[in-house]
């Protein structure tokens, strides 16, 4: 499949989805939106893929929605409300980026540089976020006269806490990668010169050292737990534990440990 605004390739069981508008810091467009969704779904279906990495080309991850496109809407709106034009151009589903957690495979956000607005939303929907020391983060919405879009208030509150979420949303201030780490927005901060290789090493570890079936089930369990009681989470874990005992990956997990060799998980 050919893409205009992203690059998609698969290397060693890892699908790389790269936002590819580097001259605009990978500003998000409707074309990019559709292409990222298509690439993610393609990777999720591909049995040769075990891990997905989302990153940006050039020096930025994603600077948010394309402001130039917004300006063009203003100039062409005439007497029409801007909201009517936006509704015509966009998917009407307000939760449309929450499909990331529904993917069966882990999604690593490789945050290589500036991340703002909608780009910040997209980063938060990744399962794991690895950040270059040169990455920065800002919600930006309040500075554009907008609101907390697409579930970012929910995500930020759960990751960083209520007070920190309010700070980041209301002030729209920019935070460094190190502050993002302290706020639990990212999992790890990596020196920029080592960033690409460290992301590859981490993705390779998920692709080859652990059970794809375990990843699939544990990802679902973790998102389910956000709306479960402790008792419900324990009950689900009990059911899944017994299911795992009858799977090929459990048998391989025991064998490779006893035989002191690398694992050869099938994902079944």
C-alpha cells in the first residue's frame, strides 16, 4: 500500500509507522489521520508483526493539527460556522483515536522531538512512550482557543494525576522530556544520539523475548482494569491464567527456560 504522508515498513517483526511531513514538524492532517489508522490496522492484522512503533520524521514527533489548514478554513468559511466545515471534513466519532488501545499488539510511541496539541493526544494513546532528551510536550489547546480534545483530559488525569493534568491543560506550557518523565507521561528518556538504537532494542525485546500471546492478553487486561474493581480484575486474571496453561507459548516458556536457550514463541 502506498502512503502520502507516512512511511510504513516492517523490520524484524516490528512495524514502523513514521509521520512524514518533516518540514511542518509532522503537523497532523486528515490524510495523515486516515493513513495512520490504515497502517496500524494493517500491522495489527499482519502475523509477521509483533510490535508497532509510531515516530516522526525529522526533528519533530507531531506539532499538532495543521494550523495552516485551519487558517484556510477561516478564509473560505464566509458566513458559515467553522464547526459545520470541520464536521464535513472530519470523522464524527469523538473517540476516534482511542482505537490504539483496541489494537492487539503493543504500540510504542518513539517521541523524537516536539509534541504538541493533537500530537500530544496521539502520543498518550500509545501503550509505551520512549522519549528523546530533545522531546518537548505541550497541550497547546488553550492558546488556540480550544478545549481538551479527544480524551486527553481522561488520559492525562490517569497518567499524571488530576492536579498535573489541570496545570498542563490550563497553562498550555511546554515541558521537557525530563519533566514529562517525572510526571509519568513518558516511560523513559534517552540521549538523542542513542535514541533510534535504544528504541530498536526495546522493540526487538518485545518482539522476540516475550510471548506475543501474553502481550496481547496483558494489554487488554490493563485497559480493562481502568474500569474494573480489584475483585473483577482478579477474576479476569484467574480465567486468563488457566487459559494460558493450555497454550503453546506457556509450554515454550517453560522449555526455553529449562533448556537455557532463546525463546521461540508462536503467539498461540
